[in-house]
């Protein structure tokens, strides 16, 4: 087990404490925007990194090779969405395990956190948006605890293709695919299946997306997630959300997006629990280590969690006297 160096700068960041009002807002709407969560210097760090990616100074596995003779528009559109580079690049692992983001996830879906996925969106002028979708459709966990953290690196607004959220839609089930890949709550009576979910499109109507009629129930509430650099939008895996095209002439919309779940949830996604980093707390399940040694629970000597602590109340049940008190489960054999 590696030991974290005490001088690691990630250990000196001021923790973020989620307020009661923020907690209520997340439970009510299904998402929460936290302003200025990522520091300006760390936003600049990631912006420099995106420039290295755009101009081919860092190789992106599976992407077309950088063409120095390409036009600026072709260069900007070469990379739109990059997946899972935290297994290849230290900087991605570090921002997957960014402590102030983990503070919020821990308050909303913790105390035990598994860090699962990284994505980078480099959305240049004219680039596609993405139609309505629900993230748990792609990444199921049991119990169902998926949460996304969308970190703005540029200002994101209605001109350059920000996220749009449907408040209250977290109460919807996950609508399963008619065919092909995707998870859904098939066991519910009257469940509809959907096709063409989440496709990239510059057609705002996006009429072939069969999740759109369900999202239409929330049309009067749908709201743009207008973010400044360093703001972070957190949203649960059931929330209906989308983005529209970048209509600006000269503005990028870059973002770094992570997904997490409670570390005590089982998942088969992405190789299963053993492939996902234990970011906070503890778990009875397998978990992965950070490849580049970024500070987190997985590589700490003290893997503690309130879920394992004396702060967790003992089991309560009725006593023979009719009161409620802590009880030790009976060990006497019995017939059901």
C-alpha cells in the first residue's frame, strides 16, 4: 500500500461543506450547482491541458492523429468527447479525485465513494449537442447511487451549448433501450422502451430521440445550467438532461466530467468494482488503486468511514415492554 506524501497539494485544499439548503435543493431538483468549487489555478491547469490535447502534444488513444495542416475549425472539431484517460494520464486521475468535488459527492451520496469515469468535452464553435439522456442508462449501480460532476473550464451558457437540466425528473425511472446497449427499470408495469437516446445532434428538436416525449413533461421547468469556470454541476443518474449546439462563432465550451457512486454499490460496468478507485470512506466490495498515487482512501493507511463507526446507531426494535431500544439480533434457531 502506498503512503501519501504529506506535502501533496491536494491535502492542503480548503474543504467544501455542503449546506442544508444545498442538500435540500439537490433532493428537490435532482441536481445542484456549486459555484467556484474548483480554484482558478486548477481551472487554468486543466485549460492548458486541453490545449495540449487539441494541438496533438498529448496522444489521445483511439483519436485521429493531429494534422498540423488542418484548419482551425478542423482542429477544434477533432476531439469532442474523450473518455477514461485517468488510466493513462496523471492529470486526469488528479481531477477525478479532486478533494472539493469529493466533499460534495460525499455529502450527497456518501459517505463511501467510488470514482468511476472521466470524460473531457472540447466543444468548439458549431459543435454538436447531445440529446436527452439519463446517465444510469449507461452506468447502472446497485443500490442506485450514480452521480455526475460536470466541471466548467470555460463559461458555459446558452450561446455556446451549456447543459440543460429538467428539475424534478430524478423521480423518473430509467427507461430501457428497445434494442442494444442500455440499462432500464424493465420490471415496472407499463414501462416504455426508448430508442435513439442521447445521440449527438445539431437538431434541437431531435425528434428521433424517444426519450423526448418523457422530457416534455418537464419542458416548462427545463433550465440552462449557466456556469462560470470552476463551477460544478452535480446531478443524479436519473435526471433528464441534454446540451444544444455551440452557436457561438469563436467560443469554446470545455468541461471535465466525472462519475461516482457510493462505494458500497455493486456495479459490473467498466470491469466492475475492482476497476474503480475507492475515493472516500470504506467498502466491503473490491476496489481499485489510483495508478499515479493521487491521495484518496484507497492508498491511505486510515480507511475510515462513518458507516463503520460508533456514530452509526445500533439496530432498534421493540422490546417486550413495548419501548424502542437497541437490540442484539436473536441467534435462537426458529422456523419460518
